[in-house]
C-alpha cells in the first residue's frame, strides 16, 4: 500500500501531511472526471485503469501495486 501511495504521490494526485494523505487539486480533478460520467462500478474502474495506464502503469488488469508494473 505504501508503494501505491508513493506512486500516486509521484504523479501529483496526493500529498502527505503528517499522517494524513490528501488529494491534491490534480487528484480531485482526476477523481471528478470519473464521477461525472454515468456507469456502474466496473465501467468506472475500466476508465480509471485506462487513465492509470496512460500515466505509466504497465498493465492495469494484473497490476502489482508495489511496482505499478504487470505481474509476470
């Protein structure tokens, strides 16, 4: 989980404030783009996975959160 948070932080989606993890303005905009569109949970996840992939995650179907790369 720490690695996943570090990845999101490196992409500017979150920031750490002491023990708190907060969404940045970019993180709020990132989240908002998915809540604005209709669709169920799986459709929303597909949109998020596609966006993560465009941000450099290898394979969002079998994503290893420790490396944000596809599991072999």
